[in-house]
């Protein structure tokens, strides 16, 4: 069952986070941009309010939350209702797919990756952005998850766990980037992503469909 309740009820708080953490958001965007294809048809899975897709030039999205879908449409995203585990798209219909800060809210990550694999064309690109549970910010989120209207419903994963999901689904990992170095309230400038993982709290993985 899709975990839409907090996103239906707290849209303004969700949007405010990106304002309050402007430099964090911009740092995450840079990391995503570095692995995003320069052309082709793309979709964001769990597009939310469309805040990432609109900045990254992604026109299509799928989202289970009604409130978030309406906001995404205001940002001119072609969004339809659906969940990551059962995408409403035909086989091999996209050149790339992106899922950002969403895997912690899906019920079955492995099934959602299988669905991403299904809708991607041969050699299609799958981009995953997430907070690593073993990172400094990830550990804070885990410790305080019951006090958060959003993260009390979340399940966090390590980078190695996400790698394992990708391997099991039939993806080849091509690149891993990390950003968001330090606690969120200490980040006062846009950060340049580094290769690998283990230091930055936000990890971006670029995988290719075999």
C-alpha cells in the first residue's frame, strides 16, 4: 500500500524543506545532472511535487499521492497515478528512469527496480538518488524518524543494499556519486559531488539495463 498520507497532508512542509535547505537541494541536483542523459525520453518514478523533475527537464512522472500530483502538474509535469511496484507504462518505453528520495517509501524496492528494468529500453539508464542509512544524515534520520511526519513511514537503505537490489534485477552499475558533506544546517554553499560513497549523505547511482 502506497505511503501517501504524509505527502497528501503536508505539501507545504515538503516544499518548505527545499527552501530551508537550498544549498543541499542544489548540491543534490548537481550530482543528478552529472549522470542524467543529455537526450532521450525520461520518467521520474515517485515524482512527488515535481520539484526535481522540473529542474532536470524530465517531462513524465508517476506518483501515488493526489496532492503531490496536482503540484507536479502546476510545474508542467505529465504525471499519472501509479506506484513504483506496478508502473503504468509499456515495456521498453523509456530511455532513462530516475527515482529520487523515494525508495525509502516504497513497499518493495526489488519489485520497483524490476519495474524500472521492464520499462527501460535496452541500454537504458536507471538513476537512483537516496540518503544512505549509514551516512551522518542517514543516522540522524533513523534516530529521529518517529518525530518526523515523513520519515516515520520510511525504510532506509545502505548503498551496498541498493547495489544488491540492482544486481539482482539485472542492472550494471556504471557510476556512483556522493554529496551533502556535513549536517544539513551547516551547508551554506553548493557542494561538488565526489566519486564513490561513504562520506556524503546523499548518494546517486547510475545503472544500465543489460
